[in-house]
C-alpha cells in the first residue's frame, strides 16, 4: 500500500508542477497559503473521521517544530523554482532529494543502502546531468548551466531540505505519533505562519486564479498520501517511487507547455528512473 501511495504521489506532484507553471505570476506566499488552507481542511476531516486528532506528547513537539521550519524553506524555494524555469528541467531536479535522503536515513533511521542502492544514486546524478545538457554531453557546459539557472538553484536547495525533512517526519512516526495527527499540526503551524506573512505583505486574495487553486488541491491530496505512505514503507523506497513524476514532468512539459529539447530530457529522465529502480531493487 505504501508503494502504491508513492506512485500516486508522483503523479499528483507532476500535475501540481504544471498548475504552478501556469500560475507563474502569482505570489508564492499566496500559493502556499492556499496549499495549507486546503490541506488542513482535508487532514482535519480525515483525522476526525479516524479519531486521531489529539494534542501531541511533549516529546513530539520537537519533531513538529523541526518539520515546520524545514517545510517553510521547502515550500518557498520549490514554488519559486517552478516559476523561474521550465517544468521538465527543475521538476526532475527535485529527484536529488533521494541522493541526500539515502545517507540521512541510514544514519538516523537505520535504513542502510546496499551496493545497488549506491549505484542507483550515481545513475540519478548522471541522469540529471544528461537532462540539463540540452544537446551536449559536455560536463563543463552542464555545470556552467547549473550555476547560472536561478530555478535550478532554488530546486537544489529544496531537494536538500526535503531530504532532511523526510528524515524528521519518519523519525516522528517511529516515536509513535500518528501520521495524520502529525500532518495536521505541522500544516496548522504552516498555515498560521504564512497567514501572518501574507498579512504583513498585504497579499491580495484577488490574485487567486483557477490554476493556483488546482495546485493547492493537488498538493493537499499529495501531502496526505505522503504522510500515510511513508509510515507504511521504507522512506527511500517511497521517495524513489514518487520520482515517477519525472516522466510526467517531461511529457506534460512538452505537450502542455510546449517546452523544447525533449529528446535530452527524456534521456535524462530514463537514466534517473533506471537509478530509482536500481535503488528499489537494492
């Protein structure tokens, strides 16, 4: 069940990427405010139905507070990256979170990678370089492009922070807090934080459009799938399957966004997916 939720989350993530790209001119603070509003509603309804919404134990608040800080950093850099660059470029770059997650989960969660897992990490990195090459395998040109692409910079920061965040989230589940209850309190903190920021910045709700609402709804459903899925399976396996969004990013970016250099992006996505499969088999 956890693995199926990983695949489902990947599909939702790619659809959200497309919606965010359409809403590229919307304020990232507004978009995140919409995300958390819809997510807290969904989590609240689900939590009440399951009777799992309770005040966390004192020890659990450390996990919740840490996750809150990490999520704030992720949400802004993630949304901004998708607004600055092509979906089929920066969407796959978020797959680097798996590269950082494997050693973190081994160190803090006891989920040790095999030799196949390490090989998979190398394939993922290589696939990202191919994806960014845009018509040439020159490593120098690829690295130069990564240094100058603002959207790529934001997504790389988001990927590192996401790996740390996933380690904290899984650690909280191991400590005993229910996934839906954890998600509810973290999302409530995020909603309060971004509400204050939106008020200070005088963000207008009149900027809300259909694309931003669709992105928010997709995010909410994806978050619930993530919390439950991670609690049911190996953290790295779940995130690896969530990287199925890579293929959807490339295809949707071409046919809905008219993005160019599809052949290199498909090749890069294939290599990344091969790395994902290798990690799972390992």
